[in-house]
């Protein structure tokens, strides 16, 4: 390789490192935000009926985290996240996942 090629590779590696650092900072910020999420039950809805994993997903739903991102962060497949979401919907007696999502957002405000 000539000098110009080596410099180009070095610049690419540096950009990848910077991008990885930004991603890591964003994940840490989100984790701190999720740690402060209040999941107190609302009238007629018992969040205690959810499993620990479902409560993790519930918190991420509340802050509009996409299914694929939830799956990546928890080491699950997107279909597994969707299955948890559907189980939560049934457990908490919602007709649609949009209602579940709205409830999750409202529970943050409480």
C-alpha cells in the first residue's frame, strides 16, 4: 500500500471509532433515562403482572424506542419483542398495541 492508501485507512478507522463512541454515549444516556422511568400502576392496570423482561420493554416503548432497537439492546429478536408487546397488551387488557404504547407514555408522567 502506498502512503495515501494508508492515510485513507487510518482516517476511516478514526471515523469508525468516533461513530462507535457516539453510539456508546447515546446508549449510556438512554440507560440513565430508562433508570428514571416511573412504572407505577395506573387505575385498572397492574404492571406488577408483567415479567421483569416485559417491564424493561415497557419502559423502552414509553420513550418511543423502535422494536428493532429494543431487540438489539436486549439481545432478542424483533419477533420476540413483538411477542412480549402482544402479551403485555393482553395482560393489561388493551385492544391494540397503540393503546399499550399510549399507556406506557402516560405512566411516565405519573
